[in-house]
């Protein structure tokens, strides 16, 4: 391990480091602002590591994003060392809210790479177009089949991985004409328990899911089109080895209809309006766990109705964007406890007491081209946010702790960001600053005895919390000369009224074995700093070296380290590519987590380094195409955990994989 880390440091200090901006590898591991999904819809770039990777694997390719893992499925995205409450995560601009009080169903778990074309990542307030955020925005953008007049196209996908006996299969059908297109796809994934390093089986890490989507569009004329989309996603028998419960059902139906207008000769050059509805059902249970002190069922439901209408126009040197959006969400979760003694009655309570959230807001952005190579942008979002406790019993339960609260709470939320950019032939530089606010999440505001296995405490929400506020500054610079590239990106967040749990020793926990009860409160402030250095060098048209290093820091006004702050990280990759073949050897790892947060239940994680090898081939049969991806992950079978692995569950050991895709035109 020490030798591997020494080699990495030597590469980064002596060579110098090599990041991912060469033309042949720009869609791979260290792309920061946007991830292009090279799935069944965009198989022309066969250099992607796995064409059938999960969306979680793709998101981890961005150095800004870390996936918090509680099992082998449905990882929670975190950006800039801030978890999902501080992010705006949308699907094609649509607001969607999970139905699980334990974050076992992040929004990303209800789509698949088969649905998507790309993922847009906006750091900090640059990600506030679709909603209020502190840490940033992630928009999972649906594929855009459009009217290519290409007729019928079909693709078939098969994948297998040895670790966990992981099987994937998919079918994709697309018809594109002059006035009409139709696209249908389905994908199925199933995995048994996986093995950590040294053949250590990780129990309760199995899962199976399928995802089906249908998209269609009709062109009224050259300027107006209508589109409709339906996604159905269902996962069953999902194990969570880091938690005390598993999931018997996670089901989502996501629907939308969209009108698009485009005309370069009118004042409003583009206008896109969408109506959408989505519903989620999530059921936690522990029926497959042996020797539980008390058996529990914990179902949850989330329904969201929403809309947005966004327009763009260009006037002289100004490029304007406006987005008017709104949604109505209902979140309800309950818990029933069944004592092992049949003579005792079952106990029931609402963990989310039917919270209704109404939001409407407007986002406006102006980008002014000072010169051809210089621009200044400014964006503003203002919104009205209302929460209502619909269940009277839920209101009365929370009034035990907060007697003065009513059923509703109204808030005004604002955010602002500005950015200055200079782009020259051999370098580009940008400076940004912003201010943002967010409302407390449903759990933070209204959760009732929610058990957190990370620190072993029950949590109670606080409806009286103020808006959390953040002031941010960021800097980005890139230098490129011939075959060499060097980039630096850094950001700083000063967060006011930082929401986090605080121990209340006067209360007794509901969960058997819990250490106590925490109430959500607000620190006066917290600070988070992130910096990433990346570089690349292309020795020839076929051979390149890439890499990145990162450092992160986070602390609160109580002089305690914040939890889940990424330690020193590094990645180095050797790439070789030819027109029909590519290969890459990758070394990645983290340093020792010395600044862990014992105060918030976190413990130290050791340094690690792993080696991965991936290869790809492309074959043409007349007009058809066959894409083959294969490789080895964790070649040395290292047994390790990262800081983002809940309760230190180990990650996968050595894994051989193969992905095959056949495209018929």
C-alpha cells in the first residue's frame, strides 16, 4: 500500500500529473462539470469503462461527487462534501423526492443509464436553475431522440460480472421519422451478495431491479413539437448491509408532457414548458434479518406534481435565460413495530406525518459577452416555500417538543451567483461568487424518531429551523499547450445556520440499543473548502497519461470536524487507444482520514489504493455495430472501505466484467 501511494506522489510531483482533458478521454474519470453518458444511445464512444455501468458508477467519475454507500445499490450522491439535503437533484428538470426516511432511495436510483443522455453538474449556486441549493445541482437529462429520419434502430445489451454473480440485460427500440419518433427501452439488473477483498462475503448486499421507459415526440411544424415520457422503475429484494433493515419494494412512476418552441428569428428564441407527475412507494422491512429485537415495517410514499417553463433569448451581447417552476409534494412515512411477544400489541407512529410542500419560484440569468474571449454572468432565483403537516396526530406529536408550532410554515428563499470568465488560446480562467438559501428537508423539519445507524441515535425534526444560508467563492483555471494540460479548481463555502443533529440528554430513544436522541439544530456557521488539481499529457495520438489529486476540509463553529468530508484523494490513469480498440490502467485511492468527526459518530478510515484495468473493442458488420467492454476491477483484491462507506462496509474485491452491445441500424 505504501509503495503504491509513493508511486502516485512521485507521478504527481515529478512528471507532472495527468488529468482527463485529451480529446480521446474527455468523457472519462475527472470531467468536472458534465458527464456524458455513453450508454446504449451513444455507443459511438466505446472508450467508456462500462457501457452498462449503473448511474451511481457514472456519477463517481466526477471529482466533485462522492457516492455514500449503504449497500450495493442506490448510493446517495454528495457534492462539495454536502449530502443530498443540500443539493438539487432533478430528472430532466423535474423535482422528485424520495420516499425513504433512511435515504435508501435517492433520486438517482429511479433512473438508469438507458434513460439518460447526460448528467449536468452545477457546483454551488451555478446548480440552482432547477431549485434552491447550497452544495450544487445534478440534473439527470433524458435522451433526446429527435426527428433524425433514421428509421428503425435496435440495440441489445448483455453484461456479466463475476463478483456477486451480477447479470444485466437490456433491449432498446427506436423509430425516428420526419414528424414522429418513438423510443422504448428496458433493462434488468440482478446481483447476489458481493465479496469484499480476500473473498469475504458481504451479507445482505443483493438486489434486483428493472427499468422501463417510453418516449415519443410529434413535430407540429418547424418550430413546435410535443413530447411525452414515461419511466417505470421497480427494485425488489434489496439488501443494505450497513443498515438494520432491507427493502422489499422501491417503485417509481415518472411521467411528463413537454412542449418545445424554437425560432431564431423571434424575440423568444426557445421556450420549453413541461407538466409532470411522479409517485414513489418504498417499503423497508427486516423480515429476512435473524434475531431482531423487534420486527418493523416502514413504508413510505412520495407524490409530486410540478411544472416548469423556461425561455432563452439573445439581445445584442446579452444571453438571457428565465425559468419559472413550481411543484406540490406529499411525503408520508409510517412505522409499525411488532413485539416478539404475541400477547403485546403492535405499536404504530408516523415518522413523516404527511408533509405537504408547495413551492413556486423564478430563475433568471444574464450572460454578457464583454469581448469574444471574455464574459460576465449573473443569476438570481427567488421562491416561495410552504410546508404543512397534514396529519393531526403528527402535528400533536411534534407539539410535545415544540408547543408553539402550527400546521404550516412559510418561507422565502433567495439565491444569487455571478461569474467572470476569460478564455484565451492557451488558458482560461473563471472567478465566481454566490449566496444561496435552502429550507430544511422533511426529515430535518418533521422527522419523528428516525434512527441513524451512522451515529446510533434517534433523530427528531425541528419545524422552527431558519433557512440554511451559504456564501461561496470559487476559482477555476486551465492551461493547455500542445499535448499538455493543467487545471486547478477550488471552492469555499461559509454556511450560516448549518443544520445538524445535537444530543438532547433529557429524551429517551425509541430504537432498542440506540445511544440516545438528537434534535435537529443549527450551528452558527460551518466552513467547507475543496481544491482539485488535474493534468494530462498526450505522448501520441494513441498514448496519454491522466491524473488528479484533491484535498477537502470541513469544520463547524463548535470547532468539531464535519462528518463525511473526503480525505486526500488521487487518481492516475494510463490510456491507449486506436480506432477500434482502447485500454486503460487506473490507480485510485484515498489517504488516511485523519480529520474524521468522532463527535458526530464517524471513525477513522485507513488509506487505500486499488488498480483497475479496462479494455474495449468495436466491430462493424455491414451497417451494424458490436461493442465489447471488459476488464478487471480491484486487480489486487484489496479489502478496503472509504470514508463514504456507511458503518465501514467493505467495497468489492476483485471483479471480472464483460459488457456486450449489438446495435442494428
